């Protein structure tokens, strides 16, 4: 008598059905308003508040830390374009260091010296993981592509349309001044070299640093926890608040919507960075060259 038994077999799930289900689940997770506020936990809320506040506080701290010694040493000379370029550079370097390096190091230091019970230790371990920054978090895990270059001008046109619509809506309020000028720190130019200094600061350094900070670190961290819509809105509102003016805030909010969307589409910040450089470059030309 043959005692060998044949193994039980399961009916395989059709690959097409699995692919379709996975696609549906991905779309639901990313784009459904129904899932916008699902799975909210106190930790997620507190982490989000920390991420936003830390970004804002680090930005202002970077400005203050850079400005104080330079103002003491240079006095009124700090307003000269060459020194203002130095101020821009030092400010963004300090801000990036505060944002990317300090949070995870503080958590590690706290865990090392704090003798807590098991539950808080688990929380700190989770916080350390969430606050440790990777190249994927920053959106710089791969090099720019021709697709990034092509998406930048398309994004710019889309941004102009959205900004015009939002500005038109906000103009219905009496307190909203759409013509208020933005102070970028450069009040005058004496030589062409002054314009070059300003160009480097406003068109190159600022967009690169701001993309690393906002669509890199902040959006990357938020996207790890939230639905794409929530991550885009929180990042864009934070970016608007940082600019401190209603009219500029509305414009950069529209810009950030597109910048975050480009990061979501491409997986990196390069297309958004190119768009940001393009936007600042055109604005710089209209404000300081064409006049």
C-alpha cells in the first residue's frame, strides 16, 4: 500500500487580479479623501507638530545666529550685496544643520543618559527612527533626469495659473494687499557684480536650500506618516507661513502645491528645485534687471 500522500495545493490567485488589487490599494492610500485622517494616533499628531514647528524655529534661528555676529562685525556693510550673499549662505547652512542633524542627535543623547521604563524607550526608539534623515527622506537618492528638466517649465505654467486664481480669490478681502513687495534683503545695486551676488543668493542658493528643507526634509518626513494630500497641504501651509506676508504667502502656497506634487510624481526634489530656480530667476529679472 502506498502511504505517500500528495501535498495539498492551493488555487493560485490570478496575477492580474493581484496587480489590480495592489494598484487599487495604492491609489486608495494615496489619493482618497476618505483616508485623509485615518489611523491618526497621538504620536503621529505630536510628531507632525514637532516637524512643522522645528522647521519654522530652525529657519528663524538660522537667520538670527547668522545675522548677530555679522551685524556686529560689519554693521551697515551687511546690507551690501556681497555680504548679503554671505549671510544667505551661512543662514541656510545653519538651518539645514539644525533641521537635519540636531533632532536625531538629541534623541540619541536622551536615550543614552535617561533611564526610563520600557514603554518610553520604545517611544524614543520610534522617534529616533522617524527623525533620522536619509537620502530618500530628502529626495536626493538619485541624480536628476531629463524628465525632471522637462517637468519644471510645465510646473511653472501650472503654478502661475493656480497662483492667479488664489490671488484673485483673496483680493476680494479688503485687508489683502496683492501689490505688497517682498523684502529679499537686497535693496540696491551699485555695480554689475552686486547683481551677480544677488543672483547667486536669490536664484541659486535660496531655491536649493528651501527645497532641501521644505520638499525634502519636511515633506519627506510628513509623507512617511500621512496621506499625500495631508502631507502636501501641511508642507505648503508651513512654507506660506515662513514668508510672513499674505500676498507672498498665497503665491508660495500655490508654488509649494506644485513642488510637492513634482516630488510625489518623480520621487525626488530635482524637478521642484529646477522649477523653484526658474521661478526665482524670472522674478529676479523682472524686479532687478528689466526695470
